[in-house]
C-alpha cells in the first residue's frame, strides 16, 4: 500500500527547467533533460507523496481526469520502482500519456486531496510522474505495437489527426477494423503539430507515437481535404463508418476595435502555424516577431504560446493583455472550492522568460502609420460586467488612455467553433449555436454512420478531453459496426467538468 505519511516526509517538487537565457536561444522543450537515474529517483519521491485515498478524486471523470487515469495505482508502482507495470496501468486508460504529461493543465492535480489545504504541501506532482512513466516506457521498450488478432472486415475513415482522431483511430485499429486517417495538412498531428510550440512539446514525441500507430496498421493520408479531394459519395462508398475529429479552429476575431484592418494585426494561429512550420524546416516564418514590439491580446494558453514564440523569434518587447483582474495565486474556496478547477493565476514558463502581463486593460484603438501598418495601441483600464443572460460588457473605468508601441498584435481571444467546410454541407450536418457538431447519446451525428469527437464536438478544450472523447467514440463506432464492444468509454457526450454555477 502507499506510504500514508509520504506527503509529510516530502514536499512537492516540479521538474527543473533549463536556464532562461539558454532556452530563449532555441526551440527545445523548456524542461531540463535530467540523467535518467536522477530523474527517476526524484519522481519516485514525488509518487511517494500519494496517499492512495479512499475516494481518489484525481481520477474522477467530472472533478479530475476525464480519462479515468488510475493515478494512485501507478503512483504506488512508481514508488516501488516497478516502471513496466506502471506503464501498463498508465496506458490502460491513456493512449498518449507523453502528450498529456507535457500539455494537459492537470485537472487531476486540482482534484488531488492534498490540494485541499496548503498545509499539506500541495498536490502530488502527477503530471511529472505521468510524463516520466511515459518517457521510461519508450526508453525501455515497453511501448510496442498492439495488433488485432482478427479483422472485422469493416473500414472506418477518421477525418482529422489531432489527439481525438488519433485516439479513436488507434482504438478502432486495435479492435480489428481497417482505419484510414485523413489529414488536410502536409503533416500529421493537427494542433499538436502546428498549434503547440516546440518548446512545449518537441515533435519527435509526436512522431514516435505516429510510428507506433502505423506499425499497428492504421493508415494515414495527408494533404487530403475530405469533401473536396475525396467526395462524400466516395467516402460513403469506401467506408462503413466515419469519425469527424476536425477540431474547432475557427478563430474568434475582433471586428469592433477601430484599426483592426491594419497590417500587423493577426489571429493567434496565423502566427503559431508558420512559426511551427519554420521549426519543422519549411523556411522562415511569414509572420515573425523579430525586432518588433508585440502585443498579445488574451490571457489563456494560446496567448502564452504566442508569448513564448515571440520572445524566441527575437521580439523587442512582449506584452500580454487581459481584460479581467489578476486572479489570486491561491484557491478562493468561495469561488472555486476543491475539487473543482480553481480560478487562480496561471504562470507558464514563457511568462518567466521575458515581457510582462497587464490585467484589467483593453485596447481602445489600433493606431497605424501612413503605410497602413499598426504602430501603437491605445490602452484603457476596464472592468468586465455580465448581464442576467451572461452577455459580457467591457466598460472603461476612466478616460485616461495609455499609448503602447505595437508593431505586431496577436489576437488570442479564443475559438468560435468548427470551420465552415464543404464536408459538413455535403453530409447535411449543421453547426450548433456554439459552432460545434452535435451528436446523440451514441456519439452519432445527424448523418447516419457519421460520428464526432474532440473539439469539433465540445468546442476548444483540453488535450485530455480530446483523448477521452476519441476513446469513447471508438467504443460507439465499434458497437455500431459489430453490435457490441469491449473498448473503454470513459466519457459520455454531454459530460462536463464539475463546476460551481
């Protein structure tokens, strides 16, 4: 059993980072590449802090991990040094723990019992343990192809190669179906490839997992837009079922602020995608922050990705703007009581490197030069109010205006849902009011035999939810094709994280 006093013996310790001056000179992951023996000893100590609670909220589907990761089990196996069995238990619920270990914001840690009180020293460093198990699995050859013993004779097309599509594809291939994944980009991975900067996850991590999927029998077609390069009629004729994992990439724009039309004002993804392509070796980015004063509008993950990318490109300055007040550094039990996701200030490694963040501010106007290029922003202090229907209003608190230099402005203010595409029109699928694709309790859309998962279904969300939905839709497709399924189904279509309303 776990050490019930482990959390009293040892304090929480996160993975060490490389020195800031060093990591600003390259695109490698920000965390230090430790010697395996040193890394493993530190992580075993962290795993010892897990108490193996009687009710482990960390793997609750609503409060903690939607995948239902068996966190207390693999924590104890790591504590005992049984890395191979820990790998088995981790992969039993998570197809891609090296993705979640690097990219997931860890609702499991927010729901850890040790997160209730600061006197307990903070949550177990679950992400650090998970990532180390995943990396150990590759280093020691524990990750091997898992092939189906019997073919079902059924064919499934998966549209989109992000984490949801890849999870669905791997599960369905292992169930014996012939799976073909279609990706419109030239490389596989969706946002994992072109949205997530290299300093958060090096693409070799993605490529080695794709190699495993190929060895298992999953087929991939890149540079193919389904609905255009292959018609819906061809899709229906060639496949017994279709999974839509097309993401929610329609970026939210700001059409109301004067000066939006100026050159140099871009949506976040218009900056991140060419930056990632440059790191892949496709040549210099078409939108670079080098030698520029950069303003990032939006305080979330995408904004932080733009922030870190701009600093590495050689920006003169980077300023991130947020309309809301600075959140508290510790959980406010009245606003977000344990075990719900806490409303706290989240500082990413990029924020530690350079630049600054400003809160309770908004752009009144983008100011350009005679050539129509943005050069300044007019900034005002604001407050955000919501009416009874939840509509937001951003209200200036004074007439005072501050002028900030701005040669490049990046709008990282969220996503509006699924992009409009011929595929959906030809399938007869309409988007919901939220810009997403609706489905029934069996994950099936209004088009018979067509299923949906990931951001396309729930809107822009976490990588862990994408994988959970991909696994769940695989169960539904398997059942649709064969009448029953033994594949796991960790979440249901209308499942939401636990929250205070």
